[in-house]
């Protein structure tokens, strides 16, 4: 046996961690999935509603902000993946090792962020445009129940969510190709490129900081949505996550996810060599499936809104601008494109609603099982997951039935909350990945600088929003 030149760093391995070898890296093809799920869920409120709406009222001068947000999120997301790759534990569980209050705050923030059914309501509203009528409230309630049933009967819940989001991403990319061919002019492409360069750092007149904070919270992913990358890569068998059982429905499966497991790799040459391959491929997977797809989607949807809506004075601050956009597409190209646009938008928003229910279910069940119910035979992680998912469905339905039915308003509340949550856990991630991981694999260099920039980025817009709101009092 070859002798290792590197010995384990005992100080970096907590007492409760179990030392195991890092599994052999999966091929890049087999690793594809978590980034698609993240972009599938994220490719909805921001890409279909918020960013196109901002473009419709303010032009293309904010594309720079969308691209900057995606770059910042790439750095944050990979630090979330780093910890789970190295330990098999979610970052929320990692935060909770210091103080349970962090997990409680994140779970409460996630519940607040996603209890407002803005995505599902938006999908139902677009569906009424597609079919020519209907009550969005009851359509939303029905869609939430259907999503809950699908999650409840899925043998491997991650696999179901991944398949749904893959279909959604495929349909969306097909639609984007169609509008590039039939709708967006060369002049609009030129305007977009020019605005991105010449208006960098500028905020168009009439765009509030509340809308900006909402938009950056909906560009790609945002808030608790990003944190669940830990759970998804673990279920995809990334790194040390391969040692942790996956989340299985208690109705159709038997395997039980274990929120208490935390592993540490032996820091020898073989494991560190595998780590470099895992880290390189994880970055490549996320860069291609998440960042690139989000970049293309936001760009084309904003260019489409600019081509069809910019300069009109009949746009309202609700989802009705999508109906106007669809009618313009019908006039310019044909009724078939209107139907395709509305169908893709409705499916995308409903698929996002499914993913977001999965998000809060995973975060809450992992935290509660690990910290309060680890010895319970009844309250397994999968059972807690289903209780949380159905509680979100009931609460969301009650909110709608109580009269809070404005899709854009619901989305703004959710996405502003997402930006504030992202600011909080970005600070925690620096501590987690610099002090709780061995020196050979911890965060450092430009990644650490990127995280500091991310904190400054989200902090600036959060403070700016608060100051502008206080000035109105």
C-alpha cells in the first residue's frame, strides 16, 4: 500500500464526524441534475414575470444587474455544495451545529418566503389567459393539491422533481429558440448589448429598490432555494452524500434519509485527488446547467419584453402584461405562438411551485429530524417532510381564499424575503467553510473574496430598500 504524504487534520474533524473514504467521482454526465432542478425551479417568477416586467417599464438598462446576480449566486451555490460534498451534511445542519437558532430562523424565513403562493397563482392566472376564463384562486388550490399528491406518492422524491424540472427546462428552451427565430430583431439584440455595457451600474428611472431587491431574489434562485442544493446533491450521490440514505416517500418507499449523519474524509493523497475531480465536475455541472441556462433565459425573455412591450402606457403592475404580450405575439407571428407562450409560462410557474414546496419540506424536515426528533420512530424525516409540504399547501390555500390573490404582489413579498435570507446565510457560509472544513478543502482565495462581494451586494440592496421605505414614512 502506498504511504500517504498527507495525514488527517484531527483538529478539523469534529468528534461526531465519521471518517470515510470519499467515493469515486461520478462522470460529469451522471452528475447533471441538481443544477437543472435549481434552474427549473428558479426559471419562473424572475425570468417570466419580474425581469420582463422591469424591462417593459424601464428598458434593457438592468440586464447588467441580472448578470451580476447570476455571477454572485454561482459563488454562493458552490460554497453550499462544497460543504455537503465534503461532509454529506446539509449546510443548514452545519449552521445548527453552532446554534439551533440559525436553523429555526432559516426554516421560518423559508416558510415566510414560500407560504405566499405567488408562483402557483401566477401559473393559474396565465392559464386563465390561455383558456379564456376561470377562477385563478380555485385553479391554484387544485394545482397545489395535485402537486402535494405527486410529492407524496413519489418513491424517490428527488427523482420526481428532477424529471418535472427537466421537462420544464426543455419546453422553455424550445420556446426561447422559437422567439429568437420569429420575434426578436437584430436591432433589439444590439440595444441589449449596448445597454449592458453603457448603463452598467445605473438604475432606470421609476424602478424602486423594492422591485430591485425582489428581482435579484428571483434571478436564478434565491433565499432558501439555494440552500436546498445541499439536499439535492446529497440525493444525487455527490461526494460524501453517497453515504447518506435518500429521502423516500413513507407511502411508497422504505429507505429513510438520515439528517444526523456527518462524515469526514481521510486526508490522504487518494481522497484529496478524488476531491479535486469532484470539485471540478461539480463546478462545471452548475456553471452549464444553472448559470448558462439562467443567463440565456433572462436575456431572451427581457429582449422579448423589450421588443413587444417597451414604451407602452397601458401596462399595469400585475400579471396582465403577459396577456398583452401574448396578444402581440399572436398579431406579429400567429395565434400558435400566443398559445405556446402562455402554455410554457403556465407550466413553468406550476413546476416552480412544485419545486418550492419540495424546498421548504426538505429544509424543515432535515432540521427538525436532526435537532429535535432524531430518536423518534414515528417522526421520520420523510414523514416530517410530507407534513411540512401539506401544511404549506393548506396555508397557501387559506391565504388565497382570504383574498390575497395578486400574483405580482405575492411574488414581490416572497422574493424580497429571499434576498434578505441570502444575505444572512452568505455570512454564515464564510464561517462554515473556513473553520469547519480541513485546510486542504476549505474556502479561500478568490472564492472567499467572491463571498465577501456577495454579502456587500445583497447588503447594499437590502439597506437601500429599508432606507427608501423609511423615507416614505
